[in-house]
């Protein structure tokens, strides 16, 4: 994922480019290909670039349009061909059009209704210059993050909470009730958008936020989980086949256009092992980097340990490049001070950090996970 951030002011003052630069520095780990900013009066946008797909080599953000629209987006669109057909973009042009270009073209065609045409993982902020409003959108399932704060005369957003904090006049205070619910994972009790920090909110999945010129905020759910009519009243064999077809396509979408190795958090259970198996056809001659937190080999190969089940997967799936971490020398206290600041932390952050570091060392920039089925 890349990183996005920005500030919109409603008090008549221009955005200071140094403020956008500070936000971009806080998100440096999200963009090894560089940081880019654009300030235009009361609007300032920043982008941290990370190339994942072939089309990313043609990306240039913040993106601009002839009518003054500005866009920053962290995204991977899976229905590129369908969008191109609807937008009148031919195959040759599509090959050199980044996903951000498709999103901007979709907005120029359908306005805020563009989100109804998108399929994939995305978080974006688009300044609609003619209407003097900011649109902030998040994908259906909330796979990409975006956080925001509304202050006195300004609005600020970023991929991670630490990016929001890097802007001036943003409070850095713990919300005690929110922190308690976060630590014990009582997410069902949290009001939509609440985080462990005062004044910092998260945009929900399937939601579009509109920020008007006077600072008024409005939220619209553009998608809710629902059963498509075509799937109703079918028998069990149909559902098994349909589920496998959807899962296979979801896995392939994350692999087929990647220019770097793809990774998987592999625990050896049904969920992650299914992803590992279905990845094979999409990989071609490539390997799938799998990372597993397991006991050291010296602890023995007990059937209850992840290592035992992962080794069974390795034998059955020659396309796996298996890597292990053992948590040696690390504990919850290793990363406790930073819990929640990236928007995705938890009391097990130190385990995830080590898993992600191992995958990154193997060259992976895409990582899949069977968590939650």
C-alpha cells in the first residue's frame, strides 16, 4: 500500500507546504519510491509512492484534471478492463494508465457515483474544484485505511493516525473508553469511526465522506453486505463451487499484476492453506512467499504447532517459499508504545511486525491473510 495525506482549510488561509511535508515524513515507511505534494491555496495533498503493479510505473500523484480536480489514492483496482470499456479507453491506452488515472476518469464521468463502479482495495481523497468539496472514499470491505480530524477551520486526513498527528493543531490525547475497547477487541461496542484517540476518526468501509467548503461533513454508505439474488435458493454443491470461484478470483487479483513477490501469512489452517493452494495457477513460474510465527525447530514437531501443518503444505504445494519467525527476544512490550498509531495495531503488533519484516526481506510488497475466513 502507498500513503496519502492532506489538509483542506476553511478559514481563508492557504495550506503551508511544510505541513504536508511533515505529514509525508511521518508516512515514509509507506513509500519507498518517494514523496510528492501539491498545494493549491486552501488545499494541500501528499502522496507516498510504492510500486506494486505494472501500471504503478506510470503513476503520477497527486493527479490533476483539466477542471482543477486533484486526487491522491492508495489503491488496486481489479476491474480495470470493465472500467476501461465503460470509459472508452482502448487496450493500448489501458496498459499505460495507472489505477489513479482510471479513478480520476471515473469521477469525471460519474461524479461521486464513481464509487459504485469500482472493485478492489482503495482509499482516496479527491478535491472537486468546481464544487469546492473534498471527497474521501474507502473500499467496500475497508482493506485500505484512512483517518481524519476536523479542527477549527480545517480538515486533515492520512493513511495512518501518525500522519494526522503530524499536521499542526491536531490533538494527541487518548480516548480512554475507546482505548479500552480497542485493547480487549470489543469492536462491536464502538461507535462507527471511533479510534483510541480523541478527535481522530476512521472512515468505515463502503463509505464516502464529503467535506463541503464550509467544513460541513456528510457520510454516505454506498455499499452494504448483501446476498446477490443470483445466489439465493441454490443447493450446497452450487455454493461450494461459487465460493471457490470467488475466492480463486480474489487471490488471483492480488497476484497477477504484481511486479514483486507476493506473500501470505500462513498458519496451516483451512483459511490460509486454501489461499496458498489457489495461488498456484496465478503465480505461473513465481513463488509465493509464506511467513509463519512458529516455535523453534528444537521444540519438536508437535501436531498442535503451526510448523507441522505448514510443512504439510510445503510438501503438497511446491510453489511455496516458506519462511518462519520465532518471536525470539521480542514481546508485547517491544511495540506497546506505538499500538494504534498506524491504525492497525493491537496487543500482538510485535508478532505482526516480525512477520511483515520477514516478508519484506524476501521482497514481498503484497501480503495476504486468511484471518477471519
